[in-house]
C-alpha cells in the first residue's frame, strides 16, 4: 500500500544520506568547506569527526540530515493520511449538496463545503509530497482533478448567493473568498464579483430616456432596488435603450432652420441638454460605488487585492453601456466623417445654448475627465500592491502588481473615453457646421447695417462676436485633443475670423457708398464722429486678433509641454492624476501621433508633434521672435483689408464735400474771361470763388470734428492700430492728375506717385531753396513744444488733415489740367483760388502743406508769356530723372497750351 511504499522510500533517503556522509569524510580536505556531511553516520565516523577541527562541517551535516528527515516525515504523513482524506471528501460533498445553496438552514452544509475544500487542499499538498513515489502518481492526479471539478460546481451557487446578499452580510462572501483562495481559483471569484457589482449604476444609465423637459432626469434616475440584473436582462436593457435614445423622428423635427436659435419645439436640443446634465449624475453614482467598493474590497479580499478589484469594477461599470454612450453622443453632435451617415446625424449641430454640437461634446468630455480623476483618487493607493500580492498572482490566487494595476487603469480609461474618439480625431470637421452657422447668422446682421445713424453701435456689438466663439473652439481643442492635429483646427478658426473680417470690410464699403450718395453741401460732424468710431472698432478688432494670436501661442506652448508628460506611460502609477494629465493621455491614445523624434532646432530630439506645436507657437518660450509668423494668416490679411475699408470710410466722410465742390470746376465759364488792363490793377478786387471757400471752410471745420475723438486716449490708441498706410486713400485724385497731364507711370508706379504726393522729393525741381527750407522749419517748430498726449492727438488729427489736404490738392491740380481754355482774367481767378487754399493749409500748420505744386501752378498761370516760354524751352534738353519730374514738365506745357502760349 501507499504507507509501506512511503516507508521504503524514506529508508532509501536515509541510506543515501549515510553514503553521502561517509564519502564526504573519506576526502578529509583541510579547507573550511571540506567534508560537508556524514560525520555522524557511524561510531568510526564520529571518532574521525572528533579529529576534524572545522565546526562548519558539523553544522552543515546536521542541516542536511534535518532536511532529509523533514522530507521523510512529510512523505510519511501524506501517505498515512491519503486514504482517510480522499475517502472523507465524497461524504462532505454529499452532505453539502443535500443542504442546498443559499438556504437558511444551509450553515452545516457550508461548513462541510469548507471542510471539503480544506481536505482537497491537504490532498494536493500530499500529492506534491508524494510526487517522487514510483507508483500511483497518475491515479492521484485524476482523483484530485475530479474532486476539484465537483467542488467548483458546488461552490458556484454558494458564490452567487453570497454576492446577492453581500449588501447585508459579508460573512458568506468572505467564506467563499477563503475557499477560492484555497483552490487557487481567485480569478474566477474575482470575475463573478466584479460582474455583479455595477448592476445598479448600469440600471441608472439605461433608466435615462430624456423624455421630459423639466424634472425628467430626476424621475428617471430612480432605481428599482429589488431588481436583479442578470446578463440576459442587461442585454435586453441595452437593446431597449436604442429605442428611446433620441429617436430619428425627434431628431428630424429638430433640424429646422430655427434650430440654431434654440426654439422651444426643438426636442432633440432638450434631450441633449438633459443628457449632458444627467451625465454628472451618473458619474456621481459610479464614484459612490467606487467609494463603497474601496472599503468593501479590503474587507472581502484584503488590502493587497483591493486596488485591482476596484479597477476592474470601474471597467465593468462601462462595458455594457459604451454602445449606448456612443449613440447618445451622436445625437448631441453628429459623428464627423461617419462612413454610414456621411457625417450627418440626427443630433443638433447648433451651439446656441451650450448643449448642442461640439459644445455639448466638450461639456460631456469635461465631465468624463473630471470623473476619471476623481475615480482614480477613490482607488486604494496603488503602491499597496505588495510582494505578497505579486506572489498570489503568480500562484493564481488573484493578486496583482503595479504593472497589472497600470494596465487595468489604462484599459478602463480607454474604454470610458472611447465614445469621444471620433470627435477627437476629426475635431475641425465636427466644428465646421456649428461655427459655419454662427458665422452665417452674424454675417446676415452685418450686411443689414446700411445707415450711419446706428452703424457704430451695431458694428461695435457685431465686430468682436467671433472671438468668443474662436476662443471657445480653442478651449475645446485643448480639452479634446491636447494639441494634436493643431493645423486643422487653427485653419478652421482662421477661416472663421477671416470671413467675419471680410464681411465687416464689405459693410464699410456699403457705408462709404451711402455717404458718397447722400452727403449734402453741409458738413455733419456726427457723420465724422460715427466714421471715427468705426475706425476705432476696426482698431479694436485688430488688437483683439493680435492678443488672441498671442494667447493661443501661449496655450500651444503649454500643450507642447504636457505632451511630454508620461504619467500613465511609465511603469509606476502616480499617487494622483489631475485632469490635464488624463486628457493628455487620452488624446494621445485617440489621435495616434507619429512616434518619430526630430531635432527641435536646438539639437534636442523631441516627438514630432511637440516640435510642430512649438514651431507654430514661435518657440518653447514666450519670448517674442521677429520672424514668428501669425497663427491666423488669412485673418491678418482680412483685417488689413478691413482697416483699408475703414480708412476709406472715414476719408469718404471727411472728403465728400471737397469732392462735390471741386468735381465740376473745369467747365466754369470764368476761366475763359480775358479782361483788360494791367494784372495788378485789375486783380486788386478779385476774391476767391465760392467753391474754393466752401472747401477751405470745410477743412477748417474738420479740425473741430477730429479733435474731440483724438482727445480720448483709449479711442485714439485703438484707432492708431489701423492707421498704417492711410495715405493710400488719397491716391486716386493724384492718379487722375497724372493721367490729365498726359503721363503714364512706369516701373514702380506706386513709389513714383507717392513721391509726387509728398512733394518734398520733387519740390527742388521747381522751388527756390529758401522757400523749401522755410516750409520745413515752420512745420518742425511747434511739434517739440507739445506734451506726449497732446502730441499724439495732434499727430492723429494731422494725419487725417494731411490725407484730406493731399486729396484736395490732387483734385485741384487734376481739375486745372482739364480746363479747356484759360484767359487772363480766368488765370487771375485761378491763382487767387489756389493761393486761398494754400493760406488755409498754412494756417493749419500740417507738415507737407500747402503742397508745393499748388503754389507753383499759381505762378505758372499768371507768369508772363516770355518767362513761361523760356522755362519750358530750357527744360527741353533736360532728361527727366523720374516719372514725377515728367509730370511737372507736362503740367507746364499744358498750362501754356490752355493759356494760348506757343511753346
């Protein structure tokens, strides 16, 4: 039998030990490690040992003998108890089975089951001790496997009953844990436990229908406490959820043209709002479950297993609801690039009340990120997974080390955030429709601004409208993608702002046309003030764009730093996880950025996504760089266009009266008058004509219209943002003057024209040096005496007076070139008119005015015949240094021609 065989094996072990000891003594080495055994086997050996001076050999021999005797005892004990133990188990299993699982009177049967598990454990230990026996190994293995299978079948009802009663009694569950640990089947126990725990929160999820516009969430959140959620019931509830998850009929009714405005009949919008408000309620319920689980799992499974259990419970809370979660998000905002629906869902694309479109997705995602951070905090500290737990996991008893915990939390986070992945990967596409609707709505309002009465007030409200939307889009970009796929989102926002700026520029053009067609003979200072206010609004728009550009660059730098965070990628789990770390991890998982490392320009190798983001931001620090391009180039271009439109609008308001008075003067009959007598005597009583006095009075009145606006420091600062290149609005009269003189500008016509307009560069061609220097000295004396604020105000006023003055000068010169015939008396009238306007500009004291050509033409029209002929003939041999010089030569010839002087 087994006992006699075990005895024979034990005797063999002892004989083997004696032989090892005798052999060791016969060697008798002098080293400290010699003769490691066998000095007490016989009397002769003992006598030999007395002569051995090394006590370590004696101790080593005694240790070996102890180990062999211990092994012998375990073999004998296993062999002696094997038959009794294996025969007791069927009786225990029979009594346990007859008692019934989960019955009130089943205490004794549960005890028998525990004894049976202990007996099986004893058998398995004995089998391991008897492993080296020559006979019966296969029979023992088959018997143990059969008994284990019977025990697992009987344990399953006990476990399910204990799980159902665990809210009131933990004792039965703890007994089950002990038995499953003994059997080495803790993974089975853990799986059943984790599957049972989230029942109530899953019921809460599917209880939400979003059918009531007020109070419906609270009513639908009630959970049937007595409900038992089997796997089949879970599947049925999930199928039912698809029926009431925002039906297609409801969604179709919500896609009317007024859905963006948030009408009361928009049921889908109401449902979206209810769902976004319900989501935190659901998350609170999950957090409450995790808080309970944190305590209960320690009591049931022990502190070593608790973190792993809590992580798996979190994962199990979301497995059955992910499909429903995706469907509900799709009804909040259509899934972008959906291969089935073509990106057109049944949800609300609008963002009017902050619950539809990408705003709803962002609100839901933010709640999810906050939940994940709090859920992580609810779990037992991960470093409590001790060496014991690791050993348990290796033995199949259900423990887990940090690596297992890390993978569990990663898997849970990926699963919970998976419904948001399509929006993270194609955020720009998802934003396009709601932002496009907002832009269209604002563009419609901008186009309706056609009158000057309320133009400034309305445009002040409409101009900055896109920046809050753009800022919100950047916030959603930060939240959902953490900086990945930045170019697409930035391009989308760039198009949004650029389109809005273009609409404003078109509105400015409409207002300019309105001013040109409606201005009478009297100047209205209110119109000038309105135009300047609109210029201020354009300056504010430009400054806001620059500020927005800078702020986005700072945010991109912060995002690039967060991309380098590896909190959930390293081997160790951190003590806490803040929302930014979680969303960075999830964005990286969703967007799948390139894993390539490239040089960031400083010799440091960084991920390509980080380098790209820092390139867009102009570097890793906020230090300003001259060559850093704007993030929104289309917007910058559109703002430049807007600035020119506003400049033109102000110019049209300030120049409308001079243009109207000067437009028809070439055909006045007064220019043909000859008269008689000497020039001095007959011109003594000549006065400026009414058209030129109206122009002069208007220019003087313009100073009073500009000064109140210029005295406001803040308004002046904003207006100066868009004053660059303002001289360009006065170019048209000078173009026509050049054409009237018969010259076609070649090469860089713009610079040639500006040289002619400024006068300084061409004045030496026809003025004496004393006259030229006198003008410059007069213009520079007064500026140094003013304080900085007054100087800025004066500079702004002078800029506009300069522009209007240039336009007036250019128009007068052009009209002069188009006079068909100029008699003596007419020439005197023209000289008087030109000198009058020169005196007006002199009184204003604006640099560069009066324009030198005005005085020169006044001289030419009254110059005696011989002097004019000599001047023209003397230039015949000269080569014109520029087109501007050629214009002056042609003007001289033209004046001689209309005066009837032969050249």
